[in-house]
C-alpha cells in the first residue's frame, strides 16, 4: 500500500527514539495508553512508522514550553514518519490533520516543524494540480525568456474604482505584465468589488484591443466560498485571466473549490506566513507548504524576496524558489512570486543565486515611487533583469540604463 512520508525537525527532553514513537502513535492508531481493539493486525495496517532518525545536537534551553527535563538537556533531530494512504485516502484536510494536527501540542516536544513531505504517484490521478502554472501564466501574458514583471496597487486600500483604473492605465501603457490588488482589499466602502472589476477591466480590455497585450490582473476574491464562486464567474465574464486568494485565510477546501473551476490562473497570497513559519522550531517549512498548495491547485505562490523588508533570510527565500521549481508528480508547475520591498537592485543577486527567470517579480513602491513615475519603474525593472541575465552588477547596469540608474539613486541606500 502506498505511503506518505513527512520529515520533521524535533526537539525533545526525552530520548529521540521514544519521542518519535509518541508522534507516530498519537497521529495514527495509538494513544497515551494501550486500548482494547488496537490489535497487532490493526497496527500493522494503520500505524504510522518511524522510517529514519538523524540526531543533530543537544541544547540546554527549550525552544517552546513542554515537559520538564531532569538533566536540563533537549535533543534535536530530523525524524521521518510515514503513513499508509489507507488512513485518510485522498482527503487533503484529513491528511493535514494527520501530518500537522495534535502533534504540535504533545508535551514530549519542545520544538516541532514539518520540513517536507512526499506523496505517492497516485495523487496525480486524484488531484489536477495547478491548471496553468509557469507555462500557462507565460502563455496568458505572452511573456517569455524573462520574469513576469508585476506590481501591487498602492495605496493598498482607499482608492476608488476610478482611481484604481487610472493607475492601471498608466501601468498598462508602461508595459507591465501583472497587476494585483493588495491582500487587504476585497471590497471596501469606496471600492465595491464589481465596480472595481468593471473599471479596471475596461482599461485592460481597451489596452488589449489596441496593443494585443493583455495585462493579468489578480483581483482579490477572498471571501466565503459561495461569494468567491459568484465573483469568480464575474471575473471570467469580464475577460480577465486571474484571481487572487489569501490562501491561509480561506483554507484548503475553499481554495481548492476555486482552483477546481479551472478557468482562471490563481494567485496564492500567503499572508499570515510568519505565523506558520517564523519560529525556527515550530510550524512548517516552505518546501512542505508549497507542495500542499500545489496539490490544491494554486498557480502562483509568494516566496518573499532577496533583501526583503520582512524577517526572512535570503537563504530561506532561495530555498523557497528552488522548491517551487522542483518537479512534482510529473508536472504540477507553480510560479514563484518574488515580492516584499523589491526593486531592480535585487535582480542581479536573485538571478545569481537561483539561475532562473521563471518568476513573477513584483515591486510595489519600487515601481510606483520611481522618480520617473510608474512607467519609469516598469522600464527600470525590465532593465534590471536584462542586466542580471547578462551578468552585470548593479553599478554596471546603472551606467548602461538611465531608468535603472534613477532607481539606484532613489532606492539604492534602502535595505
């Protein structure tokens, strides 16, 4: 029988082998004490198995509260555990309840983080995965051989539909590939969803008729499931190609219902990510996280950015990009979305460390606050990526490209 394997980073005051056994038992057929009915036959079929243990280090202070230790030591290790898919079938919420459920509350752990997971090939027959992914998003925007260049409407909230449409017109004429709502905006008092969609799509459709280039607009449809589906249909009818969902807020089943419609590329915004990941010994790491959302069917997923404005390290961002680009189930392509305090100055280092242009590279202030206006910001970002692929440094690119040089003057001293 096929099995799912999960890899955890754990910290425990007891023997690592015993802690791993507790995890496997609690998350399958066992509990804290032997119970009638847990026969050897049942355990053989349904019990989780500890597949591997790799000790790391011993520390003197716990990462999070747990049971006290008599000798003042806490052991850290990587632990691999597997489950038969008979335990939950192809039910993603049940699978996540198993891999990320009550085990975080077990007192024998003073640290536990899901690092990665592997699902069997049969999952490809049960889950359609991303309908568009990297190649589909490139086809929808007709952008090849460079990153898609995108921006976020700023101010995040407070603009009227007409003001938003005016900004979209400037960006479209500047050659932008992708525009998204901020995650804070779905429908506000002065920007109802339908009016904003109508105003923006009038601009995008007119621009497409004149130039042949259709800007992808990720309008935020995050809401209750029924409302999302109603708004999804409105987005399709408008001629748009994309919708955005705040995936942590909406949840697995809600996002999957949206993805299953299959007519729009789904931009997965991971706001709330720090709550899931920021503690080094609690939560989930991005390689596991992105696989779950690939199964759900998200086409684009945020990965933060090099030298970003948040807490995440460059090494973590690079691992996130690499994990998105790693093949899964023979396909399931997902487009990494680079954002957070980005401007063209991070492009050379991003390319040097990842060696890919399969990205949606987004700058909010880096475009909107450019000295030459949003049009100059779009041009500067394209110049930055051309320079990055050509192996130019920031200084060399500034000497070659005037719009990028103005970016350096404006943003170069900002971290």
